[in-house]
């Protein structure tokens, strides 16, 4: 049945700027069994953060020529991961397509922007973040003048400041900014993350209920410490 002129003229979709945040899986081994075993453990440790999250496979640290990329992508999907793209030397468009993945090139990884005279102002929330809400400060810091409820998620490309209890999940530097930090008046978080490095509450139980900051340390990885008079 032929489409009517009005139906043919109506747009079926729009292309918008890319907003998705990818979890980068940087492979350090080309052994699929080892990667899947360790990834399965990570998924079990933080299912709400990682299960169903779109992932970018970074093959820069391995010999991509000896890696069965299609098998790896299929096995990842079987355990609940969602690989969507790959980058690295030795991977061409045909290999990526066979694995059901997009190919990310260097040009696509580094978006070009006109230089800004000064950083954009932070996103400021005057009210608490309720359970189930997700708040993202794209390209800037996030300031919450209240609490973050259990089950809520706050994300920022820069720092995160919570002037209340942080009971949900906080992810700073989500585009890879390793200098980002998280500050809160009362640490009760389910999970904290900076530039993809994360810890769940079991790892910082001794700091729960205290003012704390979260940052990356070159030697120790993700570092969580109390501050002030706590």
C-alpha cells in the first residue's frame, strides 16, 4: 500500500548530538575465558552500574590480531554485558561488524569544540535527589544542596558536591576526567566512581556516615578518605 503524501513527508526520526556515556572495558589480556570470568565477577559486584550499560572495548593494550572479537562480544552478552563498540589497532570495520560492534576511530573519540574562555558554571540542584532519579551534569560539575536518596544516581563530567547525605550512586569524571572528585557531608553511598574506577559500600564501610571525599590516586587507584573534624 502506497504511503500518502503527508505520511511520506513526516519525519520518522531525528539525529541528535551523541549523549551516551560508554563504560570503557580496557582489555589487558587476549584470553577470552579469563576476560569473561573476571567480567562476570565485576557484574555480580555492581549489577546496577554495569549490567545493561553500553560498553566500549578498548584493545590498545593487547594484540587485537589474536583476539577472537566475535566470540568475546557474544560471551559478554551471554553474561549480561552490552558491548556496543570497539577501538584499537588491528581492528577494521569488517571485524567489528562480524562481532556486532561499531568501530570507534580517533576522530570520533575526540570531539572538536571551540575553546571556551572559562569553564561552564556547575549544575546546581536546590532540592534533594529522590530515589530512582538520575541527574547528569554534562561537561561541568554538579552541586546538590541536599541529600541523594537510596537508588538515585548522580553523574558529572567534573566534580560532584553533595551538601547532605549521599545514599545513592555517585559517578564523577564519567567522560574519563581522572582529576574529578566527589565530596559529601555524609557518606552512605551504594557505589562511588571516578573516571570509571569504582568501589561499592562494602569497601568503605568504616567511613559510612562521615564527611568524605573520593579521588583517584596514581598508586592506590580509587581513594576514599574522611575530611574535616570527622
